[in-house]
């Protein structure tokens, strides 16, 4: 999936670079939430460049100190917050234009059980390429 952030309406009306970032963040999250509603992913892994864009969104909620202390399977990931019910993890080593929408362990467990018992196709993670962030 590809999201082009220069397709944002009213981009030329923005007076500051912060306003441009807010418009692009809203466009990005509109597309991601639509994808989440269709498929059900509940967390995403973002690079620093996308994180900087997302934190300008008014719906972004920074993580608490307790959630930062939680152990994560992959030591390169850090929980940084949530937005519209999607948990956000920062990966400093991921490509600067790629977002991964993923399922947590409990959802993946249910997906695997459904795939085995009902011969359903296993749901996979979605990779999103962001253009012109």
C-alpha cells in the first residue's frame, strides 16, 4: 500500500511548516485508520521521520513512563504513544518511508487458530510506503 501525502487538500493554505505537518499527519492517519477498520491491525511500527509527523496530530497520546518500562520482544522497538486506538512503536533502524501495520500476539493467535480449524488464509501484516512526508 502507498500513501502520497502531497495529495492533501488545502496544503497550499498552510502558513507554517507545522501546519503542513498537521495536514499531512491527518491525511496519513485517515488512510491508516481506514485500513485498520478493514483489516483489524492494532499497532504500527514507524521510523523517526513518520513519528515526527504523527506527533503533530492532535489525537496523538504520548506513552506514560510505565508503558516505556514494559518489556518488548524486540529490543529495537520503543513504545512511544497511541493515536486513534493504534499503539505506536518507534524503530530507529527501519527505512524512513515505511510503516508496518501489525497484529498483537493475542490477535495473531486467534488468526492462526482460525486458519488451522477453518482452513482460512492467515492474515498478514501490511507494509505502507509513505511518499513525500
